[in-house]
C-alpha cells in the first residue's frame, strides 16, 4: 500500500466527517499525503490544512468538479490547486448555484412516487447547504427507514432512468480543466471505470481531455477492480497521462475504501505527484 490518498470528501460536500476529523483519521491510519477533493467546493481546505500541520501530513489542496461531457456526467479532480484563484472560485460558484434548484426538482420527482419531505430531510443532513446532492437524499431515505442502505437508494431511485433522477447541466470539460490550470493545479479524470463507456468513447474522452490541457487519470480507485486498475494503467501509459490514486472515501461504513492509504500504482505509471509543486516522492514507511 502507498501512504497516500488523493481523493476524499468531507462535510464541505457529501462526506460525513468534518475536514479535521478526516485528516486525523487518515493520519491515524498511517497516511503521509492526503488530497481533500470535495465536490465543486474548496471550503474544507483551510481546516484540513491546519489539521494536517498538527499531524505532520502533507495536505494537497484539491477539488472534484462535476462536468457534463456529451450526454454524461463525469468528474474531474483538480490537485495541487490554489483555491483563491479567482477563475477557479468563480467557476465553482457557478456550478454550486445549480445544486439547490436541482434538489427542488429531485424533491418533486420523489413526491410523485409518494416520498415526501425529501428536500428538507436531505438539507438537514447537509453540512453545506449550497452543496446539497444525491448523497444527502440517499442518507435521508436510509434514515427515514425507506431503504436499507445508501447503495440501494442509488440503485432504486437516484441513478439515470430511476424515479428520483433529474437531468442537470454541469460545467463544460474545457472550463473545468481551465479553472484547475488557472489555479496552478493538475487535472485528473476521476474514477474512469465508473462511466459505463466502451473503449472507443473512453479514448475520445481522453483525447478531448488532453486537448484542453488535462494531464492525469485515476488509475487506482475504490471504484476499480484489479483488472480495471491494470487496464487504466496501460491506457495512461499509452496516452501519456500521469496516474493518480485515491479512495474516494465519503463516510465510515458507507462502502468502498477507508481514507488514507491506496494500493500501489502499477510500475508502468508515472505518478501525478511528480508534477506537484514541488514534486513529491512516493511516501513510504520510515525506517
Ligand atoms: P451529485 O453530485 O449530487 O450528483 O452526487 C454524486 C455523488 O453521489 C457521488 O460523488 C457519490 O458520492 C454518490 N454516488 C453516485 N452514485 C452512487 C452509487 N451508485 N452508490 C453510492 N453513491 C453514489
Ligand atoms: Mn460524492
Ligand atoms: Mn466522483
Ligand atoms: Mn469523489
């Protein structure tokens, strides 16, 4: 395992732990380098940075931007960003503004199938009201006893084609990558294995992404099987993309990997942290 994790969420978006607790948890598990990558929002970074100093952990400032690419929603992670960059801050603000209105439409869609009060219920579970999202609706439905767990809520209600799903226009790919670069960061295609696209579309996504300045792809992710990890490692090498690794941790006990450590990158990969300022070595155990 590598003592690093370049993808996780706090209460600033749809994670369950406040930034300082998230950092403490990662440090306690032996992590040395952690990127906080909340959805469309950098509000947790200051608190995370302070906690990281206390724990002697290298905090990489990050974000995960929601993007509409062709007919799909994809996620682009930005790593080693300056959150005070005006272009990035304005871009993220615009993306967030659509979320509350979308949540209203989700409430109306759920009311049609007899589920009432979902907006207020989800809001009550949301640490940052402008970041309301599907995870908060899912947790509300679990807490109200409607469904047994978050994964089941998504499968039955919240994914495309299900009654609580509403379409939404997120950021353009070129804009998201542009904001990340303006902020001095590296753009990364998040969890490519989650996009249910064939080889052809995958290549087109990578080409579009590179054409606008994207540089890396998540090779190691809790969303990936070992097979996918190797497939994306080869894709990264062939397309000359740097490789990233992250848990995409949201909450203890909500499935997926815990925060702080990730599987080693396959040797064919060039680590994205070699592109950080200053470049980082892969953190390994001290002797
Ligand atoms: P949103 O940005 O509001 O559409 O919410 C997207 C978030 O929902 C993702 O970042 C995940 O945290 C969560 N999510 C998406 N699909 C699933 C799923 N199938 N099971 C559990 N969580 C999911
Ligand atoms: Mn999420
Ligand atoms: Mn994501
Ligand atoms: Mn994520």
